C-alpha cells in the first residue's frame, strides 16, 4: 500500500473549471427562441404606447370640449388639435416601430389627463385656453418622465411629442399676433 496522499486539484484548475461552468451557463441562455427579455421589451413598449394613446385621446376630448364651449377659439385650436391627433396615430401600438433591447422595466403609464366634458371647460375663453395649456403641459411633463424607461424608438417619439406639447402649452397661453 502506498503512503502518498491522493492528489488534489490545483487552484488554477478549480478556477478554470469554474470559469468554464459560468460560460456554459451563460451560453445556455442563448437559443433560437425569442428571449424573455425581448418579449418583455415588446410588452413594455405596447403598454407604454397604449397608455400614451389613452392620454392623447383624453387631450383630444379636451380640445373638442373647449371648441364646443368656445366656437370662436376653433381657428386657433384646430392646428394644435390636428397635431395631437397625429401624435395619437403615431403612438398607436399598431404604429410601425423597431423593437429595442435597451428597454428597462418601468411603470411607464403616462399621466392621467384631467377629465373632460363641456362642464369642465371654464366659461371664459382665456381661462379655457389656460386650462387646455395646463393639460398640455402636464401631459408633456409626464411623457418626459416616461421616456426614461421607454425602449429606444418609443423614447425618441415620446421626447418629440413631449416637446410638441410644451410648444402647444406656450402657444395656448401666448398672445397670438403680438410682437415680441
């Protein structure tokens, strides 16, 4: 019988084996099937788009209610309302977009635009414009916050729509035809 102790693996061979096992575990996650991360990104984008569309539709209702309550404002509101309608169409989940893997989980629900209705429109045109500007500003700020968690293409779209909303808020509260 031999008195030599059984050989033990060296530290280097243990580290090499551990690195190989970790690499194998990482490669196991790669497959031909869609990854859950990509599916989650698409699901996140869809939820964010649906919320953005709902918010835009509420804003459209506010424009309609304001125009109905103050027909004299219709020429001033028509181009802004048309832009909001275009935003609604662009934000639609059926709108073409490219999925992005840079999505991060976020609540991205958008702001709830204030409720609409003819009764909610202030009786004076100037107050109605201010109220509409506040709704545009609130939605613009919410979209600016939401774009941080949005997938790439949607984030760019939200940024653009938020900027447009901020311009709308300015136009609604500025004195049309006045010189600076």
